[in-house]
């Protein structure tokens, strides 16, 4: 929808309000930026807020500080959240289940290390995630790396059939190896 040839409001769009606020209609009809960019900003903010609401952090350094201060182990979820089928199953069958959410809230610091194909992600987060994948030698997704509160690796997990309770049991076996 564009303004008329000379930048005027098209005749079919005229109402009593268009005459009182021509600048607004000009902005609506001829936006200075592509609409898709304006729509992506709230979408990206929603993704980061959603991750934080579920207890997942995306800033590794902040998570490490939190783990040290709260004396809780960290769980790093290396995922391809918008393309990896096993990652989506793990999220649906384990991470989004009330049993895991409750357990994690009490016992873990959660870090989502995402490698999306179509979701927006900041350059800083991409660089951090690539660095972490190299550090922990991640070769496939999902890969769950369990660290103690000092950042020492205790073990790794992946997708396991059965839901949240068996998955938590596997996690607890790894946490029992925790260094003194």
C-alpha cells in the first residue's frame, strides 16, 4: 500500500482522521524502514525473554557467576532449537515438563547454547556459542554438558526416551561424581 503518485493519501483511504494527522498516514503508507525489520525486534526480544522466563540464560559469563555465587552446577544445552528434531523432542519431553522445571529451579543454572538457522541471534551470542562448542568439542546436537559450580566438566548427556524423570535420574548420576 503506497501513497499516491505525488505522496498524497490515495482517495480510497481518505477519512476525517487522515486530514488531521497527515504525518501519521504518510509514515504508515511509506515507512522509512522495511516492516520486516520492525517486526523482528519484538520477536527477538520475545525469544530472549521466553528463555529467561523458563530459567534458561544465554550469557555464559553471567551464568558462571550465578553458579559460583549460588553454589549450583550448570547445565549447558547445545541445541539447534529451530531445526534439530532431537533437540525439539528433548525440549518438549524433558526441559518444558513441570518435573524438570521444578528440579532445575532448585538445583541448576541453565544455559541455552543455541545454533539456530532462522531465529535471530546477536553477533556476541553467536561468537560465544561457537567458542563454547569448540571448548567442549561438541560434534552433534543435542549435547548437554554438565559443569560444577566452578566450571569444571562433570559429564555429558543427550536425548533419552522416557521423559523428565528418567532424564533427571541420569543427570543426578553425573552430579554425584561432583568433585569435593
